[in-house]
C-alpha cells in the first residue's frame, strides 16, 4: 500500500488537472466518433462489428482505403455525413495532441506532477508568501546563504517565472497564501518557518493567524507597513515583524548622521567588494573537546580570521564583546563575523 498510494495520488491529481482533462476530452471524443460510425455501419450496412469498426477508423483517419467492399446508397450518404462531421472533430483532436506533444504542454503537466510530489515530501522548510519586491529579495538572500529548502506561494505565476524561467528549479505553488488549503498544500504543518511579505497588511495578518493555528511551533516573520499593524501581527502570533518603510527612513537619515557605520553595515548586508557575514554557532553543535571551555581558551584555537563579536545565553540574553572568562555552557550561542571562507574555517575547527 505504501508504494501504491503515491501512484494513486499522482493519477488522481493528473485526472483532475484542467490541462490534462482537455486531452481526455479529445480522446473521449475520438472514441465516441468511432463508436458512432461502428453502430451506423452495423445498422445500415449490416456489417460485422469488426468490419464496421475498421471502416469507421478508415473514415476518421482519412486514409481512403476500400478493403471492406462497396457501400449501399444509404451507406454512402451516412459515410458522407460521417466524413463531414469528422473533419471538425479530427481538426480539434489534432490541435489538442499537437499542443501536448510539440508545444511542451504535456511536459509542463508532468513537471507540475513532480513538483507537487516534491512539495508533499518537503519538511523543515521555509515558506515564502508573496514574491513581490521583498519576497524576491528574501529568496535571493536564502540562496546566497546556500539555503534551498524553501517554497514560494504567489498568485501571479509570471512574477516567479521572471526569476526562475524553469520552475523545476524551485518549489512553487500558484495560489492565495491567505487560503487555508494553500498553506496546507505548502506543508505548513511540517515547515520550520514562514515569511509573509504580501502587499496588503490584512493578508499578512491572516497568514500569521492561520500559520500559528496550523503549526504552533513555527517561526513567523511578517512584513508590516507601520507600528499599528506590527502590534497586530505580534498579537496574531508573529515572532518577528519587519517594517521596510521605517527601516528605509532610518537608513537614509543615518547616511548623513553616521555614514561610516552605515557603510560597515552595508558590508554585512553583502553590499560592496569586501562582503562580510554574521553567523551564529550553537553550543550543542560544538565538538565535545571544546564544550565547557572559557571563551579565551576556545579562541586560542581560532586560526580562521573570523571574530566573535557577541554572546547569548538563555539567562542574560545578548552580550556584545564578551570577556574571555565567559564559560561556554548548554544553550549558549556565539555570534561570529567574517567572510564566507573565514566562517567556513571557523565551522570546520569548532563544529562537529
């Protein structure tokens, strides 16, 4: 049953697909024409079922063979009407099959089947709701950090096609992210996080409410246009709320007030030639030989070039530029800054 169920699910989805239903209708129409011709030749000409079916297929295919003998006057009249009707039917059927076989529509359907199967198998993934200005940047940043286990929900397929011409590159669902069934289809119950960056605040609030209800443990990052909406999002269950307009205004002002600090922050955001990145390293992932050490003893082994700029423990929270006497214990997190290559070396040295 475990091997049959996925096949049945794919078959049911294929039969319900509107694009594939056109192909089924064309096939059904062809079968109906053959049946109509067969019955007609049996009743009018008195032919056997085999000869009548053979003659019907000759007429439908327009090959012009005459292997079943001469026809009566009534048979010729019926054949003339049958040929005229089939000209329209065959033209329609040929156009449908041409679209599927030569214009790639069948390939598109098969890709959609594989993609939906891939979505069903996803777990611990990130769901990005909305692929506008902010959603696109979210996906670009995830990919830049080698995180590919994410899924996009967007109403307008063309928006996603602009960045991903071949949709098989990513997991994508076309639909309304505020709809419960779309979020369930995206595997909201199995996801680690959802980022909702819809253009309308009401949509972001609704996604937050639904996501929190369907998956109480999920992390939710939501976009808000202002503080009033941000408060609603927090009450709805968002873990983090981002206000791009507010942040943009602060950034513009800081360019005049503290330009050097802003340029340094740009490095952290991946802007400029010397790209830096801030990463976090959790105590649970450290090699056993480093657990319980003081920060000073730990950093004696640091030959990566990356620097520890912060420390967080479950009791006191964050501490900037922590002292060397600080001991590493369960639940602690090191905040480290460096280039990608430096962080990679740091990870190789300390983590399992």
